[in-house]
């Protein structure tokens, strides 16, 4: 089989890239290790920046999001008993859209099916070959038979644990990493959200986040030690601890119910650069990870693939390599800005087990800064709604 761009991974990066390329007449095939149902069962992000919304529009996959997504004009931050509302519209004249990653993925899968694009699900043992030439190819096993996919370029959209980044020879990439000493336990439930807006709350026991997927479905998170298992957290214990970490007037309004899903995610910052090696481009979590506190992971992924799609269009349409040559540098500026913001939000709102009294005071002073200076709130708002890519 031959295509122009072989895409590894059918997460949001791979699927969005596939659609953006199709809209521009560039042929592509997606190889995904898991089944479509498995990909849709992963509960992850919930907050879309304006540029992600624009990406879905360009991909022809934004109709349901515009109908069902919830426009959020601000968030609430709570530090012990202090509250601050960050008003995005007032500060920067922008908003975000709350619409789950699962729904984004479903809409992109539907758009791909409608355009006749090929996605090979349950492709095992995907391997990249000759990536340092202009005739790379990918091999994979499907139903016990080995296949070969020849292409001009490979897009590694296969997440943090994927095979693409690992195929780049040693010594080419420089990596940066910070692993945080806690994780997030997430719970999804068919209960109305406790508040119209998201609440990020810092409590001595740890961080809590009240998020949502719709007016009837809530997503809540608790900071937990890395040693905790989901089984340690029956629903009753989760709800009690969430109430404990929220301000009493919010806790009193919390509607609880059976969990539909519960999982623990570790928190990590990670960047590998550059994002290109010869005919291989990395995008999304394959190249960088942010802790979820800034709601940036999916949005960075969407920014990367919009840059990559622009660059590949320029290459195929105008014969210009300027876009593909500048891809990594263009993405990296935004990636590092999002890394900084996600690190800032994580440090501001979590309880660090080894922090001393001085560090705790600095954390409180950092929060108070948001009360003291309008500029601090504006900077937070500007970063939360998203920087241009
Ligand atoms: P994904 O979604 O991991 O998809 C990669 C795909 O590649 C497949 N794959 C392979 N396929 C073939 N061969 C191989 N060898 C392969 N290895 C892997 C995988 O099966 C998978 O289908 O990466 P992508 O597309 O780059 O998308 C990134 C986003 O998923 C991620 O950044 C966000 O979910 C992060 N994130 C959030 N981002 C936000 O923007 N806002 C949020 O509010 C937000 N909340 C979150 C999050 C991530 C979380 N977790 C669990 C990590 C909340 C959580 C809890
Ligand atoms: C979510 O709804 O899953 C969510 C929202 C905001 C975050 C992280 C996760 O910062």
C-alpha cells in the first residue's frame, strides 16, 4: 500500500491531522494499535481553546461541538478559604468551550468515516523504517498478516508511550522531564455539575477540581499519592474527600451518584526536541506532556497538527519546504509557554508532600498575587484561554 502521509495513532492528534490533510487533498492512512471502542473509552480532557475549536472547524468536525459544547467565560480558583474568579471575557475578551475529548474523538472518527479515509485499528507491532531517507515506510501486523505502507512522510501521533519517538536514533533528541510526586484520581458521574464554572481548589489534603462534560454529567478530580490504587477509593470515600476539600457552601450543593469511570493519572512535564527527524514528524503527546492542571495537553496537540497540516499543504501545493523545516521551532514556542503555565498552575494549587514552611508561604503569596495585581489575573486568563499557535 502507498500513501502520502502515514499517521501513527488515532488519538485526537492523528485523527485531526488526518482530516486536515484530507480537506486539502493529501492522502493519508492512520495506523492505531487499539480498537476504536478502546480509544473512545479513555476519559481525558474537557477544555477546548479557541484555536482547537478553529482546528475542528477546518477539519469539518465542529458541528456537534457548536451545538452541545458549553461556553465558559471564567473559572474559579480557591486557596484554603480564599476565592478568586478569573473572568476571561473581562480580562482578555475570550472564552473556552467545555466539550469532552471523547466527543472530539468520536466526531473526528465520524468525519473520517464520511470522507472515506482509512484507519487500520488493532494494527500490531507497528515499526518505522528508513526514516532518514525520503522513501520511508511503516510495517504492521493485522490479523496475523504483515503489511507494508510506503509514504513520503510519517506523522508520529502515538502518544507518550508510542513507537515513533523511540524510532529516532539516540543522541538526536534532547529531553526535559519533571515527574510530580502525586497523581489525579478522576471520577465521571451522571450528576449535575456542582457549579456552572470549573473550580480549581487547593486544600491542605491536596488539590481538587470540579469539571463537567454537560449540564447532567460531571467530572471531578482529587490529588492522590502515587501509591494509591483506584480500589482504595470506593465512591463513598471519593465524595466525602471531595466535599472535605471544597468550600463548605460548595460542598453543600454537591450532588453525588454512582461513578461511571474512575482512573488515576500520574502528573508529568516532558518535552523532547526537535519535533522532526528527517521524514518523521512528532505531534501531541508523542513529543510533549503537560500536567493536566492547565488543561493544555489536547490543545497543544491540536496546535501541533494544525502547524503540520499547514506545512505539508505548502509542501505539496507550492513545493516549498519552509513550513516543514520550520515546524519544530514554530511549535516549540507554544509548547514551552504551555509547559510553563501548566507547571505554574500545578505548583500553585497542589499540596507538595516535601514542602517546608517557607515554600508553603511562597505558594500562598503566589496566590495572593492574583488578588493584589490585575496583571497577574490577566496573565493567567491569557494563558488559560490559549496563546496563538
Ligand atoms: P493520545 O490521545 O495518547 O493518542 C495516541 C494514540 O496512539 C496510539 N498508539 C499507537 N498506535 C499504533 N502503534 C503504536 N505503537 C502506538 N502507541 C500508541 C494510542 O493507542 C492512542 O490511541 O495522544 P494525542 O493524540 O497526542 O492526544 C493528546 C491528548 O490525549 C492529551 O494531551 C490530553 O488528554 C491531556 N489531557 C488534557 N488536555 C487538555 O487539553 N485539557 C484537559 O482538560 C486535559 N485533561 C488530560 C486531561 C489527560 C489526562 N490523562 C489521563 C493523561 C486529564 C487527564 C486525566
Ligand atoms: C477535565 O474536564 O477533564 C479537565 C478540565 C480541566 C483541567 C483538567 C481536566 O485542567
